[in-house]
């Protein structure tokens, strides 16, 4: 083995340690595996972020003024009084 397993520097004859990084000659670089708890935590965090962004985008498009006006116009065209009252109550609740 003529090269360091950590940094790749070539060893000189008779040298026991890498002169670049200090790694012992012949020692394989140790790679730590992520624990199961860390993997679960990262997965849950990613799912939470994705869900939060999705809900924000849905809410921002649903509650835009133009979307609300379109829903009221549709209800008025259907001549459905119960839907109109329910929609009006929701809009008033949002304002308060």
C-alpha cells in the first residue's frame, strides 16, 4: 500500500504515518454510519417541512381575494342561499 487511505498522499519508504494528515499507514479510513434514530429524525423533519410548504401554498391560493370572489360569484349563480350564508360567515370569521 503506497498511498494514504484518508487523503491519498503517497507514503515514503519506512514511514508509519501520513505526513499530510497523520493517518496511520495501513489503517482504513473509518466511516461512521448514521444511527436509526438520526435517520428517523431527518425523515420526520423533511416530511414536516414538505407538509408545511404544501399547506402554505394551498392556503395562500385558496384565500386569495380573487379566489374568494370567484367562489361567491359561483354561489350566487347557483342561487344557493345556504352556501352563501356559510361562505359569508367564513369570510367574516377570517376578517376578525
